[in-house]
């Protein structure tokens, strides 16, 4: 699959989200750390289908200048719920978040 990441926003950085869904493909987590929809350069991450590139989930920071999504990666099932969890950094706050793969 070839995906044009230019539409993912400035600072887009794709990485393997880990695990496989029923389609047999590994999904991607894409951090767009300078994206500003939640606040000036607050950042966001998107989980995208490894089969189609379709956005499966978006997590957006509301903290201005946080740069959420500077690094983002799947870390396996940390909390035992059967879903892949994610590690996401916020560069300007020296913060790392562990985010459940289960949708809220």
C-alpha cells in the first residue's frame, strides 16, 4: 500500500501500530505533532488501516504547544484487554502517554 502522508498534516510521522486486525494487515499510528486542530501546535495521532490507509481513530491534544504525537508506537496489550495499546510522546511537555487501544 502506498499512502500519501502529505495530507496527514505537518510533522506527520508514521510508525507500526502493532498487532494485526482481522484483515491480516498491521495498522499504522501516525503522529502529527505540529497539527493545530485542538490548540496551537497541540498535535494529534491517527490510527490508520494497514490495508486501506483509512483513519480508524484520531486522538487530538487540546494543550497548546504540547507537540503530542512527536513519537508514537504500538506497544502491545499492556492492560490485558485484548487490544493493542499505544505509547505517545509530547515533546514540549516532556511527557509520555500510554493510551488504551480500546475506544472510550
